[in-house]
C-alpha cells in the first residue's frame, strides 16, 4: 500500500487537507474575497452551530473556536464561492461537518503536510491563534 493510499484511508485526510490549503490561501485573498468569505463563513457557522443570536454574537463565537475548525469553515465557504486553493492540482475536499474532532488528527496533518512538501516543495503549518474575522 502506497503513501497516498494510506492517506486516503485516514478519516481525517479531508479536514487536514482543507485546513492546510486554506492556511496557505489566507495569505493570498483580496479584500473583496475576504469580505465575501467572511459573510459566507458566518452563514455557515450559524447553519452548523444553530446560532440563534445575532450576527455579532455569531462573530464573537466564531472568533473563539480553534483555528483548525475555522479553516475548515473557510474551506466550505471557498467551495461555495468557487474559490480555488493556491496550489495547482490541489482541490478542497468534501467535509460534511467542519467541527468533527476526527478531522483534527495530528497524524493526518503531518502526513498531508509531508505530501504537500513532497509534491509542491512548500511547507505549510497551522498557526495556533484563532482567526479574528473582525479584522477581515
């Protein structure tokens, strides 16, 4: 069984791939794209978390969740808006629940990071601090 086959068998492969690709994409979004993404991310958050409060309350909650889950929400928003990741031949993966803790598997993140380095020559790691969507 090859390296890629092992990755595809990991339940967290899709979430790890999305998180790392979006971490890289964050550096390249235009102001217009950020504005569109922010609105879509808030909508998705409210859908997945059934937030009953205001948009402002959802933003406060959204800014406090771990970055990994934020990145997977941004990936869903990117797919909805037709935005592609910056690496050619890479695509965002389908993730039904961006908050599924199984996606945040450290082994999967390391394996996907190694694959991206091997295939594209680029090192990507997830930052620790949550994204502040207020500053977008």
